[in-house]
C-alpha cells in the first residue's frame, strides 16, 4: 500500500471553518503543535507508580540510563506493566563498549539509543548477559514509533511531557553532587555534561521535577526540583512516541457526547457533538498505528463536522482520534 498517493480532503459543508492544516502523507507526524490545557503542576511519577530509581554508579554514560528510564516509564503509563531494560546491553552491544558512542552532544546519545529502540526494540536485563550475547540474537521486545528533539522552550516541553510522557534532557550537573533537597537554583553557563529525566513541573515554584540515576540516597529520594532554565535543564531534550498521545490522564468522551457515522464508510464520515465545540484536532491512524492524517479545525460554531475523512485510502480498519480541549475520543471505523 502506497500511502504517499493518498489524497486527504476535508469539506465543511454546514458552516465555513478556518482550517490550519498539519496533514502529511504517511511520514511520521510529531504533534508538537497540539496544545492541551495544562495543570499548574504535574508529575508522571505521582500519576503512576514509577519503577525504582536506579544507581548507575561509575558505570556507563548517563544518557543510556536516561533513555531506558524514559521508555520504562512510558511503557508503564501505556501498558501498565513494569519492565527492566538492559543498560549493559546498550553499552556493550549497541555502543560497542563505548567505541561507537563518542558524541559531542548529549542529544546525539539520545538519538543513538532511541534510534535503536525504534529499529530493533529493547532487550530486557533478565536476558542479557544471562541468556544471550552481543554476537547472538537477543530477544527484542517493545519498540517506539519514533523520537524527536524538543525546542528549548518551557511551555513546549510541558506539552510534550503531558502528551507523550517523561522526556530526556541534558543538564549541567557540576553542583548536583551536593544537592540534598529543596529547589535547586544554582545556574551555570557551562555546557551540559549529564542526562536526566524530566517527569513533571510545578509552576508555583517555577521548577521542573527531574529523576536522576544516582540511587535514592541522592536528592529527594532520587529526584530533584530544579528552577526552570538553570544549568541548561531542558536543553538538548528529546521525547519518544510509543503509542501516540497519552489519553489516560484526560476525561474521555462518552458515546453519548460524540457520534461518528456512517460506519462502515467510503472514507468520508460525519462527526456530531452533543454540545458545540470551538476547535478540534482530528488524527487518523491506519491499522499499523501510523498517522495518515492530522487536521486542526478552529473557529467552529456548531456541533456537526461533515465530510471528514480520508478519501482515496485503501480499504481496511482505521482509528480516528478527536481532541477538543482536554477531552479525547478514539473510535475505530472501517473503509470499504
């Protein structure tokens, strides 16, 4: 199936709607443009019971621990299972014991490890090195759809955390060793030399909540509150897309609040809301989980959006996700 030949059309027949289009033909679409209503404070490790904080000791690059930590938490958020990804495998096999992972920036480390999560998947700590080696075929498990860098911007980083889960970030950690608690405010012009996970934020204190990998004896049980923009926190940040935007922290639509018809259809359908909405973001996925259309509608003044769809798509099962404010609805439909 050649999605590059898809023609995506949306007609609004019942009223004139200004459209800001973010449509793309089957290439990966990162929804950094999506703006959801954010709470003044949020922490993924309060929303879910995060895995225990690890202690890297003197072993391995911090970026490797940061990447595994990010993915383990995102898997927990999406799948409700706890995993233990092997940092030793990533260092010894993917990075050739460090020989192929000499980079000038920490983001390059993120790209190397996240890139492997995308192409191959993860190897569990229980499998390596007990049951396989670098020369063997280790069992691969979860894979990500993709990864991307994040603009060095506090509000954008918050949106990405809220939409996709904790993010990996570079930071300058020259004085971290002395941190025992409170809000870290010591700024430094030095370039980043460490990698951490940003799990949330608190606007009242103007701080990020970060998770380190120096054990629970460090900081606040392994965590730190650090003032926005100090010591390069948020610089060279990256996030992963595992299963799209996370919707389990939002109030979902009920079947009574939105309808999709006809279903099955020819790729053209109508969305009907029980109450008017001012704007909505529509994302359509194919059966492989790839986004085949994304459309942002603003200036809405009614409760019906007609002729929404993916005219020209091949027959099969699709999923439409509608985001209106902080509400999310997912519904399958069939093109026949």
